[in-house]
C-alpha cells in the first residue's frame, strides 16, 4: 500500500520547483504564505480554497487546511491534508466539501511550521432558495505598473457574497513603470514586451499576488474568475497571435500554443478555480455556471480561447464597423460554448440570468480621435467585431423568453451602463437585456476618447445610459426578486495606495423589464 511518504518521495523526481525572483521571496521573509490566501467557485456545499507556498524546495510539501464557523477556529467543521507539488509551483487547490449552503466560513492553511492568514468565504444558497438578496462586486483590468490599487482596499470592506473578476488579472508587458516599486518582473526574453515561458507567467502572477490590497480583497470573499487577453497576450484570438506583432514577437500557431499552455497553467496555479488542468496542454476549459438559489444564474464565459480572429486586419483591431457586420462566420465563444450558454439560459430556473464575460456587447460607435476619415470606428476586439453572433444571441433571448437577462463586461477600462436591443438603431423597440461594464482597477482608458464620447454618446450611442472613462474602481451589485441595482464605486486617484471611494453613478433595472433607471 502506498503511504503519503511514498507519494512524496516519488513526486520529488518530477519537474523542478518554480523559483521566485529574489525580490519577491525576500519581501516576505521566511513565511511560505507571502502570496496570501483565496477562495472561489462557491457551490451550495463546497468552495475552492487556494494558496501558493513561497519556498525554494524542489520537493512536495505537506499542507494542512481547516474550515471553521468562527474566525478564531474554535468550531472547525472540516479539515484535511493536501500536497503542494513543485510541478504546480507549490500551489494548493482544496475543494472543501460537505459545507452548509448560504453560510459564512473561515479557512486557513498550515505548512512548514507556519500558519497562513485566515480567509473568509461563503457558500452559494441552496438550489431551492428563492428569497433574500445577492451582493457582489465586479472587477477587472489591474495593470500593476500603471498605479496602485486603492479600489481593492475599499472592495475588501464591502458587504458582499462573491466577487466576479472578468479578466486581465495580470499584464504581460516589460518593466516600464513610473513608480519605482511597481516595475514588472523581468521576463526571460526582455524586449519582446510579452511573456513566453512558464516561469515568466508564474513570476508575474506571484508579483501581482504580493499586493496587500489584492490579498485583502481575496481573503474577504470567494471569487469567480475568468481570463481575458492579457493573462496570455494582448488581443490574441484562439491560437492567433496579436495582429501588431512583428519580427521576434510574431509567432506561428504552434509557437503560440506553447506560450498559451504556459499562460493557462500559471493562471490555474494562481487562481481559486475549479478546473481540470493538464500541464503542457494549450487547452483549459474555464467556462462554467453558478446558481445562487433560484435568484440568479451566472454563466461565466471564455471569449478568448475559442474565438476566431478579429475581422478586417486593422492595426490594434480598431477599424470599420462594416467588418464586424460582415463577419458571418466569426465567433467569440466557439460553437460548443455557444450551445452550452443557450442551453443554460433556456433551462434556467433563475429570476435573473447573467452572462458574465470579458468584452462589451453593446454596439459602440467611436468618433475617430484624429478627426479624419473614417469618421466612425469600432473596436473589433469586442462584440462589435462579431455582430452576427451578437444578433443571434439577442434574438434567442427574445425567442426563448429568457427571464431578466443581464450582461456583465470589463476590458475597456471605463464604466458603461447600457440597454441592449436586437437592432440598436430601432430605439422604439423595447430593449431585451441590460449591460453593465466595469471600469478598471488601474488600467488607463484612452483619454482621447473620453471627452468626445461623453459629448457624442447621446447621438452615436443613445442606448448608453451612462459612461465615464476618467475614473478607476469597481461595480457593486445588489440583486433581489424585484430589482437589480448597480453602483459605480470609483476612487479619486491611483497615484497612491489609499484614496477615498465614492459612488459616482447608480442604476436600477426592475424585474420583468430591461430598462435602466437612475437610483
């Protein structure tokens, strides 16, 4: 019979441990828990518990874990042992089962004689639960180099059940920050302005995880995460490299598959996510759904791994709207994920049906910031580049009478609250869904677009009820049987670690309608 000692000895000959840059390891002394703790993917009876050990060991490490009803751990209800393996960067993913639905818990780890900080988590309500309220935050786009993260400090202080992260958890660019303590880790191949190797991605994720504000937000709530492009490379599509890459940056599909495999593995290693990783594979399914009783069903999409290339071949994927309208074979989701999504919407018992994904679904006409021709541009990396699939989805919402559909998005570093129509030019038609797009935690919105959009949205994009590209922050949502309220929570500045937060906009949609009202 194999004992735990045999397992440990056998695993020691596997791939060598990922060694962190000295700057990261030294900053946290001898504690193996310098990257914090996190929980995620809550179900009614289980939640994923995560940590990654800071260690220079090339051997597996035993890790104990506990789940308790109280923060002093006097009432431990679940506990166990697991192994942090070097081939997975000594990351830990515990699926803590046998928990009670809709309940708050506390968790912690012990390894190498040290005790981790305690985290707080919460399970989803029972499947039949049909009352109460769901409170959650929406975050995305946290460029470490662009500034600090006071928004996460305030998010950690909110009263939430769960946080949704809609992508761009890390950025792949070379070190070039104006803040001395925010320069990116150096990749194995400087000058490419992108990451390539597994160690490149691991070190970047670890650097982001050292931020105390991010650690606090992770420790406060369970998170549901999905990636966008920067966790791998800007504006990639499937196995197609970024269109603007040239020279040594440009990769064949086979070369890019190796890079994507490294990026996806490092993402898994650093996220509290329930997924089946096959190390070395360029594929990792992360689209999944979560039911919060009969109140809300959240369908979490992956609009990167399966998408076809952005149409038109325009630099930066900004170009003529007609290219997206003509993209009849294009897809953001791939056929399998699209079928999965439609089936989940059709069979949903929930009062609110959420599509949580990365890029804006609303049609957005952008004024050319140069003042030249063409006068109107589209961001073809968004759903505007895949207009036929968008129309197909919106038409399905109507035909299948999907209850209270709500689309969530990030990516564009600005706040948008919009109404979605099958034909955006037919304002006399009733909208079929609403969309809330969260601004970034720290990534910049192109300032050349901010003023013109605020001035021209009533004419170019009249379905947009609110827009702001000048502020960083997050969205806070409160949902009950009768209404959905979204608050834009924004900070004054990201130039410092602490900055006041204010509610700069609040919009409500009542159950049974798809119209936004100011609150």
